[in-house]
């Protein structure tokens, strides 16, 4: 398994363990040089958003993957976690609806956890 697929699978598991809502994996490697995968999820409140971010950091860190950059932690309404080939977006429900990244990246391929 290549690193980006392994990271994407670990991110999904970390988000799922903390009951992340509507977890989407979008494969963008054929349409962008930014990353191989965008993973998008939301929490129902600020505390859950923080827990989702911590879960991803912990799980990937234990598996040898360190974040390159995290943006938005103070606001807890949209946190972007850059792991190079995998970019994780954790939103509040309201901000996810507002920014609608799935629409912006609709040319990407939505994949299930089983396809990783």
C-alpha cells in the first residue's frame, strides 16, 4: 500500500472512531498537484471538531506521519491539516455547508474506505 492510501485510511479510521459526520474521501491526484486525497468531515460542535483533529494527529503520529501544517485551530470551525499527499478538512456543520468543498472538487473521484 502506498503512503497516501495508508494515510487516507488512517485518517478515515481516526475520524470514524470519534464519530465524524459525513466523512468523504476525494481522490484528486489526477486533477491537481496539491495532493492525492482530500478527506472532508464535520463535527456537530466545536468540542467534537477538536476531538476529530486530535484523533487524526494522534493516529497518524503513532504511524510515523507528521503534519506539515495545521491551519484554523483557533476558530474550530474549519481546520485544515496538511500531510503532503493527504489534506484533511474538519469543519463545523455550518461552515462545511457554506464552503461546500465537495462541489468545488467535484472533478475528483469520491472513493470509499474499501477502495483504499
